[in-house]
């Protein structure tokens, strides 16, 4: 029986625009990459290092310039970086609030300090609906690494077999399943209510 739900943030609750981000960052490159820079399935190591909290924001900007061949000020890099963020999907706050009365809820996000700072006011009411929010940049690990899932289960007192995890990344889903968590891939944002119903009906 499912008693707990762990939600991803970006792509599940909060809308992201990878095309817009890639366009904006490409404008800052001396030699643009025609294949794009960032997606759910691939990203330069500087991004994952920043999400783990292994580097600070100043180092992130410096490495962005060096590794992605950017000619840009700090402000231009931050603006392009934050252009990935669109806003909360419609109805998500209400959905999470409704679920709170029936399930233990946790948020687990691969996120970096610049993005977290950018959305924290907008998402304040949302974050308050969760029993606890876990952000990779504060934990030193990120999905799909086993360590971050184990940390959430331990700190929340969740039993893996009683826990549903919803994410939009196949790799992250696989990482959760490896630990015995009931995990379901959200392929389309509008399918979230259906996915929750399917997952919580699991026995």
C-alpha cells in the first residue's frame, strides 16, 4: 500500500523550457553548438557539478565561460540560465494540497543555487505543502544516484515499498526502482493526476 509520494520538481510540478534556454545560451557562445547544450537526457558536467553543490556560483559562471565558450557578463549568464524556468504548471499547488491530507509528501529536486533562488518566492506556498523538500545542491548528491534516494527514505522514515516516486527522467525512475521504490515516469505533464491514481492504487 502506498503511504508516501516523492515528487520531482522540474518537468513534473514546475514547467521547464529547454529550447528557450538553449537558444539564449547559444546567443552567448562564440561558436554555437548546433546540437544544443542541455536537455533532460544530456548535460555538460559543469551543470551536474553545480547541482550537487560541488562548485559555487562564481566557479559555475567561470566554467560556463571556459567550457561552453561564452562571452558574457555574470548577469547575462544568470539571465540565460534562468530562462529555463517557466513557472508552476496550472493546478499543481491545488493538487499537492489535496494529496497532503492522504499521503506523506516529499519533494526531491536536482536543482542548483541560482535556480532555487529564482523560484523560491514563487514556490513558497508549494514548498510549504510538503513535509520536507530535498534539493540536490544542499545534499552533495543528485538523482539518479542511490545515495540521494536512500537519504530521503532515511530522513523521512519512508519504507521503499510503500513509496511512490514520480519523475520525468527515465534514468531517475530507474535509480528509484533499483532501491525498491514504486516509480512511474511522467511522460506528459497533463497526465500527472492519472499517474498518481495509477501509482497509489498499487498494492
